[in-house]
């Protein structure tokens, strides 16, 4: 056991000096405390054995195991946040706390379940610059989810074909279209052609419907220069507010996410979580939870991130698992599995923080004019196996309409095509708003009726 990394009598770990973490840890052999101190050492200042080059100052940066639950194999670790790159670097934090430790022989199972950031640490990080409030203002869409679509088939459409499907969805009443996560610069769909034709399709849909529309473009690429080139092409082509930048945050990396957040603070930053299941699936013994991913995405500045569909769609994930992640994005004070996270940068005793919490509870919080006081909220994005018949169920589980839903086959597989699919989603939403059962509402809305019959079968 590395006793320098053990302090079960740590006084007030929430004193602002530490970022806190809770792990589920099953040792390969030996006792839990010994394995826990090995994890703390490897994820902060140490190695597998003590070294003679340590100093009194370096020991002040040791991660400390301050609580254990032998029955549940839970370990609480306090990390002095001065360890981390002072540039507000998410990549650096994760390199420390879930970097080498996942490969340690001492750990048979090691999963990061929850994290807590003190106000003093939040000061160093960007947080989102844009969120669902900005999308609502641009689209003039309130009191319902933002209705989106993923273009399907996922791959194989030419630029013109892709733009045509966008037009069909928008002209049917949809708000938001996104590239699927592998969309890039394929030979059958050159990126610059796709951007040009989507702009023409959007202009036509806006003119015909009288409603603004948004497209989220995947700008993930092999290098940052290519990402910036794509981002600038979109920025030069579209009017402000009509586009978002999608980054595959795990496969492209946290540095890619934060680069785009800082280069383009006026653009909605759409974090796609491709590959997350390798870490977040409940049955995985090594990794981190959906909650942890959501918290770091908000800290990094993601305007929105996919969170799953709470068991309603095709993605793995329970209502509890996906809801707690959604609340970590939306709430100023969010309850995690182990920590109550306040996203305020000011003292928890400050009277203005109490006001902010109260405004958040009444859904009237907007920090745009007082960003020094806290980290802005982010936006849950729900996709994967949803269709018009499941819209009410997902709204009821979420307990809010403050999310974006992006349906793929749930729109495009409609028997009468994408435009009718978009109309069916909008009609299902209208039924919810009017508190009318969709089967009753469908009697006067053919597109919804056809969707119910098709997806019900």
C-alpha cells in the first residue's frame, strides 16, 4: 500500500482544493485499500513504487483516497486540481484520472462513476457558449422539443441526393438536420458540394415554409487544418445561426472539441459521442459512465451532446442512466450518483447563487448576461430508434421539452417518404402539446395515421 496516497481523515474534501471522483474498483488480488492507493498514485504524481525524487511540494499534489466502501467496492479519490493544465484542458484531466489506470494489473474492474468540480476549478474552463436557448431564438420554436433528423442512408448518397432529403424534411416542418457521424469528404459526396447544395436546399425550404432551419455539419477530420477549412467554408456559406459544427468528440478527441469551442464561440458545438459505448455501457467493468461523459462535455464547452433515449429507442441505457446525464447538462444544480454539482463559479454562500438556483428550478435561468457567475447549460440530444409514436413517451420520461431529437429511420421510413415523416413527427408533437392522444389526433392527420400503422407493425 502506498500510504502517502491514503487519507481517510481528509478534512472537508469539498473545500475548493480538490476535484473529487468515485470509482467502482475490483482489485485483481489483495485488498481494496491497497489497489485504491495504487490508482491514486498512478493517476496523479506517483508510480507503482515510491521514488526518491519526490519533494514536499510534489507530495502536496498527490491524489488522496479519502473514503472507501468495502461492501460495494467503491473508492472516493480527491485530486488537487492544480495538477491539471491551467489552460482549461479536458484532455489533460482525463489523461490523469482515466489514462494509465485502466491498464493497471491491480484493477480487475475500474469504472469512474461520478465526478465533482469545485467553483474554483470551474473558473478555469470554458463551458458552452451556445445552447438550446439560442437555437430556440433563431428558429422561433418554444414549448416543444427541437425536431431534427439524421439523413439516411448513413452513407452512399451523392451531394445532390443528400440535399434533397434535407429539403424534404425541412419542407415537411422539421427544424434541424445533422450529418451522420461518419460523414466526411467521400468521393461520391465531396464535402464542398454537400455544403453548397445543402445551402440551396435550406434556402428553398425557408422560402416555402417561412421558417428558419438549421443544419449541423460534421467537421471532424484527420487534422485541425482540415477541420478549420471545413468550418470556415460553412461559416462563409451560411448565415449565422443556421448551422452548427458537429465534432466526434471521442474519436476526434477532446482537443478537437475545445479547439472548435474556442475558435468559433458563436456557433452551436454539437458533440457526437461515437465510440462512447466502449466506456459507458453499464456492463463494461472498465470505463466511465454516461454521467461522467456529460459533465466533461459541458465543462469543455459542448453546446449539446447525445445522451441516449432512456430505453425508449435502440440504444442501450436505462431511464435513470440517461436522465441523470441529461440533468447534468441542463441544470444549474444537478444531482449525480454521489455528488450534487453546482455549476457556479462564485462562492456557494453568495446570495446571487441562491437566486440562480431558484431561477433554474423555475426554468427561467439564462446566464448569457452573467457568464462570470457560472457555466452555461448544455443540451441533451436524443437519437437512436425513435419515431413519431415514441415522442410522447420520451418527453414524459425526460420531464422537459428542452432537448433536440434527431430521428433517422423514424422519419425516412415513413411509407410516404421523408416529407410525410417530418409532418408525422410535427403532428405527434402537436398532439402532445394539445394533450390529445395521438391515435385520436391521427383521425384528422393522415401522415400521423400512416406512421402509427407502419411503426406499430
